[in-house]
RNA sequence: GGAGGGUUAGGCUAACGGUAAGUCAGCGGACUUGAAAUCCGCCGGCUCCGAAAGGAGCCUUGGGGGUUCAAAUCCCUCACCCUCCGCCA
């Protein structure tokens, strides 16, 4: 959510940001409603002031044992007028809120302007893509041959875009989760196991609503949503809170499954682990002071990169251009790991700074050492998304005999197993 | 699912329908060599005026309605919490 005063004073900036993010917004409507709101507020304040003084007078008269009926009948019409104006004000405010809810966050100044894929900028790469003297297999073939995943069974019970991990496949999944959580814990993140369903407010606070309702699974009987990422419950931990400055930065890490409708994606990435309705992810979330958020963003990205490095997975860091930025994001790096079997980069992490956009909706603030109350900045990043990482892992570390070597960092989590063999 | 009780500011806690009292913590200041103690102020939001410092007004007792000149208080509704019953891993 953007601040109304900011919108009023930076109309061009807000309009440009919306255009850059390919969002259609009604700035005229917002500004005229805002003007009407302030006009009504001024009017109603004066009336309320008069009414309050009259009420006090009634109180005085009654306490003095005098008759107040004349004053009461005189003030009654004013009180009714206040009611009318208040009703009108509520109407204007709710329309205004509705419109402002659709305004996307402003991209940071150093975010390249443009649209994907051309507009995105690769800022650095790590690792050499492996060279094979045989034709590397895609992960879904490896997984099937090694008995790690049964896509057919998943399809029978749930449908396409689901995976069912078996045996070592299931253990590998669990090992990766534990490995990542342990790693982030050592980096100073507090581990969280949050609800996997959240209410509408939580989903609104992080910016998934109102725009993306069609992309999410909803439990109709309770108006709950299945979380599309742990970002939602974890960012909402401090809803309506005033934190103290010396608590910041706060770092959380959480493993959760993530549920995504992927509406409109049918026919794309239909095989394997690249696109699923449900996938596991370890997430990192930070709350910090505004002046620290861009430094924290770099550190967060580095923490996500550390996971890929430890797994010996070559990747590149992509700075998203304005047209690829999410609704709530101000700046975002995607980490794309190389998947030689399917011969492409797969997005396995997204590290974003939301500045105060989510904090304003969550009403998450902190008190400075001098007693001032300010909004925090929120950030999050995947550290990292499992399914695609498993795909990259199998494809990158495969050998000619169809086996897969496990990176050393993962072996302690799998009874020191060195390779998965047929 | 049923019955009852509850929700007041960062925490705790008052208020016969009469205009939110205290307290602890925190911040600033006074006092002090320094600290503690003590005292004073601040410690939600919006609008307007002002270059600013600041000032004025309104709103804020879980959310939203209603009754009333006036609502923390009465009524309706929703959310959440607690207790008991039922069901249940």
C-alpha cells in the first residue's frame, strides 16, 4: 500500500511506476476521492465539534438539575447532519481504499526499466555449467529411473502438476529442507513453522490480494487461502505491532509447502518438477529499519546464493526489470540455477525488498531510540524453492551410468550417502 | 457443532449512558561527578494552519453497524481468545 499523502505529492512517480509495472490505475479517481474525503472530513469535524460542545452543555444542565430539552431538540438536527456526512465519508473512504489497493509499489531507482525477458539484467554468475560427454537426461527421466518420483501416481490421486516422492526421493526432499533450515539458522534466522492457510487480511497485507485472488487456492467454507509462499504467514507475524529499534533486524526462516493454482499455465512445463501446484520451499523473511533495507537485501540474496553454492549448482543472479517486478516489490533479484537436462535456467529463488509497502498494510512499525514510530521495511527471499532445485541437482550431478552424485554438504543428511544409484 | 465468559494504548489494569483514570516499560528533560531514586513532559491516527518550531480540531476502548444530545458502557453483527459439553488425530 502506498501512502495517500505520498500519492498526492508524487502523482507522476506513482503513475510512472504503475505504467512500468503494466498496471492500469485510476489516479484521477483516487485524487478526486482524496480531495472529497478531506473536504468532508473538514466539514464533519466542525459539526462534530459543535455537537460535542452542545452535548457537554446538556450534561452540565442536567447535572445542575435544569431542563435541557430545548437544547437537545436544537442539537438533534446537527447530530443527524453529522450522521449523514459520516455515512458519505465512509462511502468515499471505502472507494478510495479500494482504488489505492490496486496501486503497485514503486520500483527502486536502480531497477532497470523494461519488460521481460529483454529488460532483465544478469548481474553476476556463479559456477561453470557442467560439460558432459554424454547427453544429460532431464530430471524427470532420472527421477523415474532412480525411483525417486512417481508422477503417474500423483496424477491419479491429484492430477497433473503434482509430484509424489518415493523412497530416496522423499528422503532427498527432507534432507534438503533440513540442510537449508540448519544453514539459515546458523546465519541468524529464527525458525518458524507457520499455518499453511491464512485469512483474507493476511493475504492482503503481503500484496497477494486483491490483485492475484484468481491465482490462489481458496477454502470457501472458511474464506481461508492456501499459502502460495511462507512469505505470507511469516510477514504477518508482526501484524499491528510496534517493535523496538534494537530488535531489528528480525530474521525468520520457514519451511512450508506452497500452493499455486498456476492458472493459465496449462500446456507449459507439463513434465517434471518445473511447475507444480504444490511444492516445498524454505523461505527467509526480514524486518529491518528503512535505512538498512537495501544492505539487508544484498545480504539476503547472498544467503540464498550460499545454498546453491553449497549444493554446487551453477546459477546466475538476475535483477528484475520494472515489468517483471511483483505488485508489492520495490526491487528483486531472481536466482536462476542451471538445469542441463532440460537445457535452461530455472528460477529457484526470488529475493525482494518491499520497503514499507507490506508494512503499511500489516501495520508493522517500530519505535526509534528517540521515541518516534515508523514503518519497518520487509524483505523476503526463497532459500530456496525445492522442486526446481531437485531438478537442477539431479541434472547437474548426473553421471553417464544414470547415477547422481550428492554434493558433500547434503551427505550428512542422508547417512553419508555419496550417490544415488539405479 | 452447542452453552457461557471475555477483548481498553507496548504490557498490566480502572471507569452508575455524561465525554477514557491509573500503573509498569520505553524515550526526552530537570536534579546528580555518574548512576539509582525523584519530579516534569512525551510515548496511536487523520485533517487544517504554519517555511519551520509549533498550534487548532476531530477520530481512536477487537472490526463493522444501530439506538442516543452523548456509547468502553445498551442493541445487532463479525473476528479472535478463554471455560465447559460434544466430536476428533
